[in-house]
């Protein structure tokens, strides 16, 4: 199935392929040149069809999850100052779409559209730090019934010259349904409340309407408990000392207990240096982040299913 936004482009692709085929078969020329012309026409058409494909996605509707709005690769996960709507700090997750990705944009959550605005702008490369503020873009905010607000922003890139936005203010929308379309490569940013436990990592590939980018508190707690049980069964002496201390520090932060210091710090003591580094790190993160880091270390140490 192909997206309606590609109708004109697909017709142009068919016409170009047909013209090149007609030239190759009707005009006297070397066979190798005929083959090249026919191949060029087919390749051009295939690229157009590939770009405008619109596969069906079975979004599992869940009030506790936020799904990725697009297909692509996670390129940014960071705290930013959002000045257009929230006018405060938000956690931003950016998904970059290459020309070969599906370019349908979907609603990360269901609810009522409270804000939808188009901004004309530049066409900086999608990964440029200022692309989210200076490029052509649309900003959409959806209010969930639980009071949560999630913003997603379509951003045009160097190739993307047209953004289509279907979001209409005050309309009710369904999670995973179509929110818009971006032609020929770009990125979409999702803005979440600070402290949201995300379920993706940098360079991870995601699917729009399918991949969850938020880990619910229940899911996070269950994974943390499973990781702790796994660590308790393994021989910790085989784990490098620095990693042992970080695991202990993350665990204590996760359960909101102070890091117990049973020995004094000495400047020439390597263990003390590792411990001080671990303490400094856990003081700067939330309990949720500590759980995630603890889980990540255990997953790296013991990659087999547990």
C-alpha cells in the first residue's frame, strides 16, 4: 500500500520509467545503452515506490506507553529548553529518517490535539543542532486523559521540502494513527516531561506506531528487580571492581538509600577513587535513571536471556 501524499510523485515515476523504456525500445541505439535506460527508469520508479510505501501498523493501544512517531534511528536523547509551547525544560528524543525509511508520522499518544502550528524556515541538514528551531517544521501537542502532554515536532531537512500535518486543534486522535507526512528524509522530535523513563537508546532503530519510547514505572520496576535477582545469583568477584562499585551505587540510589561508606577515602587508594566517582555520578541522576543504568550493566554482563 502506498501513501496518498505520493500519488503525484508515483505517477511521475511511472511516466519517467515509461518514457525511458520507450526511448530505449523505439530508437536505434546499442543494446547496452537500451538496457541502461530501462534500468534507470525502473530504479527511479522503485525508489519513489519505496519512499511512499505505507505499511499497516498494528499499534497496541496503551495509556501507559508512548510510541515512536516515525521509523528511523534515535540520534538524540537529551534535556533541552523548549521555548515554543512548554517554555521550560523537556526531555527530547530525536528520530532521524533516511530516504529509505517509511515517512508517515504517527501520534505518539492518543487524546485531544491542544496545539498544532506550522513554521516556515530553513532547510539545514536534519541533524544540525539548530534544525529544530530554524528549519521548516510543524509542532503538535496532544493532551492525554491522564493529564500528560506530549509534543512531537516534524522537521524538514536538506532533502525534505514539504511537511504535511493532519493535526487539527481540539480534534480527538488515536495513538498510532497518522499525524502527517514528510517528503524525502528528515527527523521528528518528541518532547517528554523531565524524568520520563525512556525505553530507547542512541542509534537504536525504531518503528513508528510500534516501538515504545517510554518505559512504564511498572515495567521499569520489574526489569530492575529481575536484574537485581540475576546479579545476586552470579559470582560478583568476576566483575571488575569499578563496575561492582557502580552497581552498588546505582542500586542504593534506585532504592533511595544512602551509599554506605565502610572505609575511609585515601588519595592513593584506587578503590576509594572508584567509589568517589560512583558516588558523584549517582548524586546527579534520578532513581529512575539509576534503575536503567543498573539494568543496562547487568544486561551487558549477562547477555543471555534472564
